[in-house]
């Protein structure tokens, strides 16, 4: 039984029990609110680094405090709502809680040059480092080179960005067009329509046709990035050795980007455009077109060739056509292409007829321009059966460039689609650190996708047990087709085309060897050069991881700001905790 004295004490304990949570909450509320504010400001700092001013304002809506207000005002400067020159008041708004140098670097890396300059002005107003090298680079990219000169003082800090700024400002031809390879390496410049190759770059690695292709680009673009890859071009050039003559073209079959287009030194000195423009008979690589023409005509080339027996010669319209040797039973498309039987494919072509064969060649780009460069051509579009037989095996009646020959192979690695050859892949700004990809020219389907495995399978037979066997290294499997022809003036030449690495090829190539006195000697040289080229290519592919997976399509962007200043700020803004 509760006494009168015990009752007040019990009420007091009850009131205390009810009020204690409220007291705890009251004590903890400022700490909770402070944590929420710090979290919001920390999120805003990351959003500022990403250049998302609108998201900063949304995240800080209703958030009190000097640091939050500073973030909002920096966002105003970033998107131009507030002039940096009038922002000295930010000293009183806790601007020190944010790393403006890091925001400057991030804006420049995104290619936002006016934002970079506004942030640099703000940094100067509040006493933080305005990063003069980055600011000068942004001024140059914004077309204000004279103002950039005032910021660059000696000694210039080391790094690619600083070197590029100084090189640009010291150059009397600042409005020239600078050329870089796909990785950003300097290739040369175009001044008054003349290509000047950069120091340390072999002239043979940069086809002179580049000058004509890029001449339409405004010099105010500053620089362009080409599809060429200097390492791959050097790998192709080195395959010729000291004495052999010819050209090599390497393409990305997915988009037609020309990764290498080189010729030996003597051929290059005769004009520098042989890899892209030199016309020669395609020879037996044209048998691929004859095969697809037969498929389009409703024939089954595998079944038709399986019925044939190569006796080494056959008469067409009273004129004899010869094979390299007597191959005997052809047994189908794989063996016929592997031994490169002339009679078998001549018979197919004659059955297709002139109309079908001419139409198929034109479908593959003959008698037309291929993007910015010329394609192959047909010498005749009508005539005797013997001339039709020659067209069917790539002799006398057609001519092709090394680049066009590589495109024929690319069709077989691109599901029947021929890409448009591409040399310029991006506008690159005045300093070359911000590639803006150029839209690729439209590709066109030339072959039904369901026919590709049959043709590609026959090309695999050529590389494994036919005229191109033992040319590719074991770790870089390819599918190929070879062709040999002669010219009364230029001697014997070959076109060896192919795709790789299997099983999902995405690289296409052509090796052309010229100026040899006999068919035996030209094939011997072609095998030697092809073996070296594919060996070099295979080593690069393994080092870059291309054998297991092709590289992604986007252009690599140079990491240029890692050396822009001597003491690099942290990767994210460091808040002071206020």
C-alpha cells in the first residue's frame, strides 16, 4: 500500500522517465543536424567536381551555413551566373573548404574552357592557386592565345600540358593545323597545304594523302587526331626490311579506321601515296568476289566446285587459261580457294556472266570513290568469255589499291558490311588533349550476313593449308587470300589480304609486294614480309590485350592533368570539416 510520502517521489520518477528521451533527443539534435549539413556539403563538393551546378543547388536547398553558401556561390561562378571578378566576398563565405585548383583541373579535363577560366578567376580572387599552366591552356583553347602568353613564366613546370602550351605560344604559325595519331602522339603539321612531319617521326609512316584529306579542316580547329597508330605503322614498315618494295595497309574492320598505310622508302619517295592510291591487278583475291557473285546468282559455289577437276588449263573462246599447277579434284570451295585454282573460279564467273560479275565488283566498291580516297576500277565491263574469265580471277580486267584490297577483307570480318575508310577521327582542340569524335561515314552492306561464314571458312583454309599457310604466328590466327599477277612495266606483284585475330576477327590487312622479276621470287618475298608483319602485329596485339577482346570504340583521352602542377591536389575535394 502506497503511503502519502511515497506518492510524490513516484510521480517524480514517472515524469523523469517520460522526459528523458526528449532530453536525449534535444541534446543529440544539433549533432544530427550538423552531420546532415556536412553530408550535404560533401555531396555538393563531388557534384562541383563533376561540373553539375544544378545538382549542387538541388542538394543544398534549405541547407544552412557558410560552407553550403560558398558551394552555392561557386556553382554560380561555374555556370556563369556570377562573375568571378566580383566574388572576393567568398572569402567570408568559407571558400577555403573547397579545392578550387582541383575544380579548375576537372573543368579543363572535361573540355569546359570558359568554366575553367571563371574558376581560375575565382581562385585568384580568394587567394587560392589559379594553376597558371592550366589557365593558359584554357585561354589557348578559347582562342585567347595572347592573354595566355602573359601567364606563362620561366621556368615552366614539367609535363606534357606545359610543353604543349609553350610549343603553341612559341610557334610563329599558331594557326596551322596540327596532326596527331590516334593516341595523341604528334605526327606533324599542315602549313599552307604542305605536310611537315614532326621530329622523330619517320616520313614513311604518314602517307602524303593525309595532306589532301585534312586540307578541308579549318586551321582554327587547331589540331585533328588521325586514325593512324604510329606503333602499328612502324610494325608494318619494319616488315619490309632494307630491300623489299611494296605497301601494307591495316584497318579496323568495324569502322574503316586506317591504322597503318605505309610503303617502303623507295616507293614512298615516288609519291608517298602508294598504299592508298597505287592501282594494280587484284589477282586471285578477286576470287572472293567471284564466289559472292555466284551466291547472288543462285549458284552453290561449294557444290559447283566440288564437281570440278583442275587439269591445269582450259580454253575460253579459243584462248587458253592456265593454272599455277594441276590441282586435280577440287572437292569444294575450301580446297579450290586454298590452292587458288584459276579454272574453277573462271568457270564460276563465266556462268554468272558479265552483268552479274560487273555488278558484284561495283557492289564491292570498284569504279567509285571510297570515302575520301579512290577505289579500284574495272578495265572492261563487256567482252569475250576469256576476258570474263580474267575478270573472275583478277587479271587484266580490273585494278585495285592496297587500301581497297584491305577493305575487301574487312567485309568478311564485319558481317558483310564494307566500312568507309577513315583517316580523321576527331577534332582535337588547339593543344590536342580533348578529342571530339567525328561521325563516321556511312558503311554499306555488300554481302548477306548468312554468306559470310562460308567465304570466311574458305579463307581460313587458305591460311591453314593453302597458299598462305605458316605465315601467321600461332598466337594470332588469321584467315587470308593470296593473289599473284604481273605487269609488263612493273614486274610481278602480289596482294595478300586477311583478317584476324580469329575466331572473332576485327583487323583487316593487305600486304602488297611489287617489282620482282618472277612469280616465285615475289611470292617468296611476300611470305617473308607477311610473316614478319603478322609476327609484329601479333606481339602488339598480345601486349594490348587485343587477342582476347578487341579494344573499345571510344578514342583514348590523354591523362594530361596529372603533371600540370608540381603538387597535385587529392582526387576529391578535401573539406575542412566546417
